[in-house]
C-alpha cells in the first residue's frame, strides 16, 4: 500500500489499452501526470479522444518508447502475453 498519495506524481501503464485504468488513477490522485503505452493503435486513438489529460504512446514492451522515471508503474494483464524463447 502506498504510504502517501502525495508521493505519486507520475504514473505509467504498460499495456494501457485506451487508458481507462489510468483515468481512474488520474481522478484518485487529483490530476497526477499519467502516461500510457500500448501496442494497439486503435486503443491509443480511442484513449486520446476519451482522456485528453493522459499522454499516450504507441509501442511494444520490448521497445518501450520512454526513458523517464515514474513513481508508479502499472503492468496489469500484460505478463501473460509474454512468451519465453
């Protein structure tokens, strides 16, 4: 559990779909900076229309298009898609 919501300033979700989960965090953490990455161009386009306060990036987990630090990283329902070689 997070000790204080005041420590959360930047959140990224890897495999964010259209950003619906990030939008919930945005509301809960009073307008925190949210970033989402997803492989689906359709999901990213939909998210940009529905949640203009979220910054979206099209990309794969093998090549995440971000080099920033985040206070919270969400990776939910994504790991089951990874295949070990």
